[in-house]
């Protein structure tokens, strides 16, 4: 991703050789570290590889964070995984290094449920959702679902990931999330907030510090008024539900969760809402920014499955102001997104951009806030400074602003200087479904080359048609056909030359000369 590349290019701190040696010599993680430390405090752990430059940058940053958090109930530690990368990746479900993990202080051990009989929840969808929160892989989902409604015995408890190993009547052992087992109709207390939260590829002090400080706060905090909210927040205006706790855990890296009995701003009844303060909203005139909010009613609140799905589809309301710290999370939000790259000093163009964005997602005034309603195919909207060098990865150049990039997900995007424009955004967005998807894969690069050729042809065709009419358009087609034919022959000659050179290396000059003579004889005949 361009964000990660940009962070690396902006980094100035280099690790000294002494710190590098310290990282290489640090002891491996002890198996009882988490269990021992979490009895009295939170625990944050940096897993690093001595051969990784980002890891070497993160180590001194971690030391600075530890100094800044002195007196706080958190223990910061690091472990060298240079010689045990595969084991550590499997143990902590990491994709790469550095890995920065956090565990809340334990409010109680799961050991109390070992050797006791339980019944597994009959809600299969909840079993799958809870398994993902517990970082249990999909390979045994079928075994977990087969246990729905069955009686099992707990044989082991893992306080690190808050999971239970249960034994079935057929002596089969299966790992389950702790919250899916019930005893006499009562659920084991929901403790998912005590589990591990992973934040991969973070190595700068400020990002690491924000991550630790966020997770040290309660999973769900009480709230008296929406005016107290200063960050992207998830709010339940009703008694706490299992679904809301699930959503709070799943989005705790991006959303703070709050609960209150009622929200006077939205009238009577139970609501759940996502609130984005004015400071996170983009507008052409910054001081005019208003908080954005999206709201669901009682039907969503009372259905755990719908509540979890609703939060996943609505957790970036409004027009998000994007930067290095939130771009990756925003584009990976699980919903298609539209990014506008602008020059923040070009106020006139930015006012036009804002007008187009308000046409795409027209908000409704609600007091001092703007209320956004999302349909199934609507996209999250965001605006960023297009002069950042990383935008070139997506085909956006600083001299072509404003530009639009539509993301299907973090790996595939659509951009076109002529057919997807900020000036006609509301009109052009429906075209995105029919346009070519770019990506960082070989197929994506091949599509990019083909797209450049088609774009070149269409521009020539328009210019020739405007100046010479139909004969000019025919001339363009003929010229391009000749150009493609010449390039094809050049490619064939290049491949043949490479093949002869390779053959010369392996078989000698005589074999190559004989091959050439054979080709010449065929031509003569």
C-alpha cells in the first residue's frame, strides 16, 4: 500500500548498531508472560524480526512509549522472533512483522469452567462471528457448527485468546469462543474485551501510543451527551446487548463504544448510531465542518446479527478527512469507497468537489449535525491531499487534481481521467461497475497497459473525428493497426533473438549456425 511506502519514505530515525544487537539478542517470549503480567495490568507486546527495517525502527519508539506511560497500568515488552517467525505467526495469527499486540488486564480466569458441562449456543451465525473475533481459523468451522445445541465438557481454557477446548460425546476435541457456551440457559460472561487486539505494521511512536491508549480505555463507556464525543464513536441508546458488544470488539481499533439509556437528539425509542465529529469531516471551508452521524432504529438494536452487520456497513459516516493514519483503515472498511484527491489550497475547485459529494450522499440537517443515510450500494466518501507522492501508485498525479479513485476493496480500484471525474461525480459514479479494475497484481498491470492503449486510441479518434470527420477516424484505425503489427513483429524478433542466444550458451555456436541455416533454407524454398 502507498501509505506504508510513504511512512517509510518519511521516516528519519535509524536504529543504531547497538540497538540492533540488543534486538537480536533479546530472549524469546516466555509462555507464562501474558498470564503473569495480566493479573495486575494490561500488556502490550511488540514481536519483531532483527532483519526487518521497520522492526528496528519500532524498538526505540517502544522504549519512548514505555517512558511516556510510566505510572500507567500497562506493561510493554518486545520479543525477538528472528529464529521462530513461523511459530510466532501461527501462535499470534500474524501476517508479518512487526506485530504489535495488546491484552487487557484480566478480570477473571476461564479456569473456573474447566471440567464442567455446557450446552453450545444454537445460533450458528453467532458461533461463526465469535470465532472470527477469537481469531479461530475457518478450517474447523464445520466441526464448530456441528456442536450447535449439543452438550460438551470443557477440557482446557486459553485466557490469552479467551477460548475453550471442549470434548464432545464422541471424544472429539474442538476449540470454541468462550461466549458460545451456556450452562442451565445462562451464558459464560462476555469477556471478549479481555482478548488480543492486533495492529499490524505499526512502527511509529505516535501510532503505537494511540493504539495502546485507546485499548487501555473501557470497551464500552457510559455517555451523558453526544456533545462529549471527540472521536469516531459507536453509541447504543438502549440497554447493552450481545450484538453491540460484538460490534464494539470487532471495531475497537477504529471506533470508541459508548452506551446511554436514551438519545434526546433522535427522539423516543432505542437507537444505535455511528458519530463522526467535525474534526474528522472534510469540507472546502474547514471551519464550516459539522459532525456527521448515521442512525439505526429499534429493529436493528434488537437483532444481534443485524446490529453487527449494520455497524460494519456504516462506520464511516459523512465525508471523511483522510491522511496517513486513517487511509488504510478507511479503504479496508468492508464497504466500497470513493476517494477524492484534491489540492487543499485550491479553494474554488474544492467547493465544486464538496457540492458534488453532497449530491452523491445528500445529508439531512439534524441540529448541529448532518444525518447520512446509506443504501446497499452507496460508498463511503473521503477526501485527501492529492499532492502526497503515494497517490501516483493509483494513477493520480499532482498536476491533474482534483481526481477520483473508486475502491472496491484495499486491493482493487478504478480511476479514469476522462470518465470518472470530480466535476461530474454524481453522473460518473454509476459507470464504476462497468470500468476496468486496477490492482498491484500482474493482471492489474496488464489491464493498466491495455487501458493506456484504449485511452490513447479514444483521444486520437475524437481529435481526428473533430478535424477530418469519418476519413480521419478510419486513418487512426489503420495507423494503430500498422503500429500493432510492427510491435508484434518486433516482439517476435526479440523473442527469437533471446532464444538463439540461450541456445548458443548451452549448445555452442555450431548448433546455432545450423539452426540459422535451416531457417534460411526454409525461406528460400
